[in-house]
């Protein structure tokens, strides 16, 4: 690791969703599980020092341009782009134009479990994120996602509290469906890049179809006409997770759904 990154990693500030909602006056939130707020060049919690969010997060860019460092790798984000962060990723804004503006969203692991997004919906997002944390969207996509956010914000501040959690979770699921379709749309336009990636993609589709009944790695290897050893190696190389772990996660997700 280059020396210039060592003090940065040591000094990063870990931030909880609870802390964000308390310190950001424009934040809209649901308990300590979900928070979203407008961002600008002036209102940017990752500008002064590296931060690590205790949960999943995303930035939807609306105007201007910013360079954001995620785990020491820099990404340039512009309008109609979404930048995703996995839990505990170290984030720092290197620079931003004066017109930079967007929306910041963070949600806890327990929240995404409660929302219960099915494997077929989560799959395109998972597959896209393992290749790149940036998702390019259209102006119409952004308009639709922000419309859902505005409705969430309106209902979070309304006097209707009896089913508030259920309503917000349903709206979040709606936004996730939109992002999943966009991820799938972009994936279909790109050629597959290598043998291991082809194996992983095919495995994901098989897993969606058979995870309720088939939980043995050998079954999926046989469906792809390769040895279990090569199959397991390819899945681990592409995704960083073993095939057995993917199967376990899919079974748990389907059970929750």
C-alpha cells in the first residue's frame, strides 16, 4: 500500500446512521435504519476527512462533478450517475465543483433484511456492483427515483404513523426495483468479459431457479459441465465469496421473502 494512504486509513471517522440524522439538519430518516439528505459542495460530510458508513450507502449525482475516493480508489461522478458504497467502505471526497449537488442515502443491514428484496431483484445490482460501484442512469431514471424519495420524505413528516415503517419499506423497495431494472438494462448492453465471469453469471441465474431445492455445489457445477473444483475456484475469483456461501445466502434470502 502506498505510504500516502496509510495515515488516511488510520484517521478515518466511522459514522453511524444515527449520527448522520442527528448532525445533518436536512436529513430525513426512519429510526436508525434509513437516512437520506441533499448534498452539495458546501454540505458534504466526506469532504473534511475520510468516513466509513455503518451500513450501505449511495450518492445520486444531480449536477456538477466530484471525485470520490472509495477504499483508496478514485471515481469521478457526474450527473445521472449513482455511486454505491458497501458497509464499512472508507469514503473521502477528493474534490468537487462549486455546482456539485446530489442526494446521499444510507441504510442499515437490518433494514435491507426487513425490506426482503427477492434474489431476482437483488441479483442485477449485486452483479453490477462487483464490477463497478458506479451505475450510469438516464435523466428519467433519476426523476423516478427522486420522486420516490420525495414521497418518502413527505410521509416521514406526516401525521400518519400507524403503518409508517411498512409504507417507507415499500417505497424503498420500489426505488430498489427501479435501480435493479437499470442495472439489468446496462448489463444486457455489455459483452461478457471472461470465462470465469460467464460461469458466475450462469451460476447466479441457476441459483435463482434452483436454490429452494438444490443446495449442493456439485449440482451447479454439473449444470455448467465443469468440475466442482474449477467451479468453486471461478466463483471465488470473480466474487470474493465461495459458491457455498452464495448458496447459503440465497437460501436465507428466499426464506425471508
